[in-house]
C-alpha cells in the first residue's frame, strides 16, 4: 500500500508508539478523485476498493482501477449531457454502486454533488430544486422516485437534466449506456479546473426541528475525515469496513467514502431496502467484515438477536454514532461479542469533533473527548464557560483558522450562518457536560431541554434509564405543556416483541425511572406507539412528537 494518508496527516507518538497528537495538512491543490482514487489506481490498480452486494444475491468486487476507469467514463458522460463545473446535481441512488461512480465524476469536473434520499416527495424535491438551483438529477428506478421528480418538474416549471441508472426510460438519459458509450475523458483545463475552495458538496440537513438547511463543503472536506477512518473506525487497509447508511445523508461519506479510501481500505456496501438484523449479521459473518459502524437504532435491533449464533470472529472494531449511545446497548453488545462500542459525535456541518478513539478507555454513554482537530468548549447562554459537571452548549472555537472538514456556511443564508457562527465560535445547538477526565456526556438539543418545576431535564438521561427496561425497544423523551409545572416529562415508547401496552406497564416504567435516577425526572405521561417519527437519517423527530405526529400502538 502507498500509505498516502501520511501526505495529509502528521502524527506525534510517545516512546511506546502511542499516538498522543495529530494534525492535518491541506495542500495548495486537492481533489479527492484525482489525488486519492486515481493515484492509488496508478500504483495499485488491483487493490480492492469495494465489495458490493444486494438482497437479490448479486455480488461485485471493485478495484481502485475500476473506480478510476468508471469515474472517468461517468465524467465524460456528464459533460456530454450538459453538466458543467458549478452545476448542482442531485444524487438519489440509495446504496447502488453507481453512486460512487457519479460522485467521483462530479468531483472530477467540479460540479456540486447533492446526495438525497429516495424517500423525498414531490414537495421535498421542489423545495430542493428551488433552494439549491439544481440543474440535474441522477436517480434510481426503484419506487416512485422518477414519477416524483417528473411531478416536481411540472409543478415547479423547471426542467432538469434527468439521468436514470439500471433502466432505460423515456425522457431520461440512460446512465449505464452513457458510461459504456462515453468518449475518452479529458481532464478540465483553464478556468474549468476545480479549485479547492469551490463548493464540492451540498447537504440538506435532516431537519429535526424545521425545514432542512443547506450545508456546503469545499474540496478540502475529505481530508477532515482521515482521523475518522484511522483513529475511530480503525479501518484495516486489507479488510472491509461497513458503515450502515443510505447514500442520501452525510454519514455515508463519513463511513463509505473519503476517510476509508484515504486509508486505502475496502468498503463494504450492502444494498437493501428493508433492514433485517439477521440478514445484516449474516452478511457481516459471510463476507468477513472487519470494522463496523452503525447508529444506535441498528445496534438496538442487533442485541435482540442471539449474537452467539453468528461467527463474528473477523470483526475487529465497532463504532456508533448518529445519536447518543444508551449504556444498556453498550453493555449487552459487549457481553455478546466481546467488542466495545466506540462512540463519536459530529454534525453535517463538520467532521468527527468528539470521539472515543480506538486507544482510549471507553466510558459507556460518553461521546469521548474533543478531537485534536477541534477546540471544543462548553458554553452557557452568555457564551461563558460552564463549570465541570454543568451542562453547556457544545461550541467550536475556530478563530480565524480554517479547520479541515468544517462547513463553509449555509448556502444562500448568510444570516443563519452568522447566527450559529460568529465571533470565531461555531454554536452546535447540542448540550453536554464534561467529567473530571475530560469526557463529554450528551444531554440533548438546546431546544429539547425540558424545564419542569424549576428543574432542567435532558431527554437523553431519562431515555437511557428507560432503555434499560426489558420491555422498551425504543423511546423518546419530550416536554408536554403543563399549567402548574411548566412542562411534564413525557415518554413515547416503542415496546419490544411480546409486550403489550397496559396501565400496569406504564406504572412499572414510571417506578423504574424513579428508582434508577432522580425521581423528579420520571415521565408523568407515557404514550405507547408503533414507531417513532424519524428523519431520513434515522434521528428521532421530537418536534413531531410534541405536535402529536406519531403512530399510536
């Protein structure tokens, strides 16, 4: 292997070889597609880059040489249909391997990639088309995606360059045929060369509290994910890393693209529509996945399987992110597999900012310590540091420096950017407290904090206790208005198999919380529901629960 990560990552080690500090270097020019993929392909074209499979049993193994060739063809094809530098291209490709051909091609020609989910309705597509000035879309033939796009075109009066993978359809360019017939690719020259400060990615945030924001990243963004893959995921360059994520949200490029390929590691992609824990465990077992990352929701289902039935001996390291980790999930997974779950925290606006790196002691329920790349402070409402043990907003002190991986701002919304990032400090809107060892513990979103009878209650601390009860599969804590207490603590609960919603169970859960944490935190209101409202990335939408938008059981 080339160890090309050393061009961008400088490590400080102690006499025992333990990493004690690290820093990132951003060169004057950088383009991930050319400087990473094409460079590896030139030296080790046969190095495995991806193992892809789907529910139908298809299996494909792609090398770095394959990705260089196919991204070149795709870049040529995109140019032939009129996509140019700076154009905004929405990618609705689920977990199809064509996503990686397409996003690398867009990097090569300097167009802006806008990954999106196949769950978007016409109104969602119209919002994105108008807000981001989208020029083109590349989509899956599955489901209603193409019809929704065509309806969005009609209702908005806008016309898109429309490209479909896997299928030939009237009014759409055929992706696969386009690549097969593409002319030899010629790299951009002159003012068509992508610059490192150009917009490379635009993500619509998952929108837990309102309309999605447009987060932009430039061409230096991939370098910010090197610590993600090397220190947190601990990828094996000769192994396979699986991050459970659909390509429509940012976690996908965290775990299925930039850092992993900067480390020259293989990516494992399981292309499925409906999550089944047994099938996922079989895939990990049969295809020898070595490192694994998933959100808490996935682990909650995995620990309810008999994990000892599966040969997970090739699995070396596991990580968890997306929402805070309930200690109960950690303990049960460790007992079944012998593997710790290393938690991390970040946002679409940045890379991994708080982390339990592989060499760090794990504190179940803690996110870890601030990354060496981020100056993290916990600040109160007046932007003053809080005392140890007190809750404060997670803020990033940036000053005038450019942190690799930090976003460039919210597209076409300088006012919102200024609201969250001013005076050299970026305000995440998330709350945490720090213990005596420097570990951070998630409390909740600042707008999710419950104020009841003079107490400030973080949803996560109550959820963690409820999750310990064997009847609870998932839960969410919100505040419900009350004329006497201001707010009541409300638990919205999804029960596990074999449990029925009864008044007796409500009382049992209330008593459980009273005896396992401070009694004032117990949920005075409990609703049993069939499922929790979530964003496309799997995060609980507490705003919908507060508005009564959940499916009763």
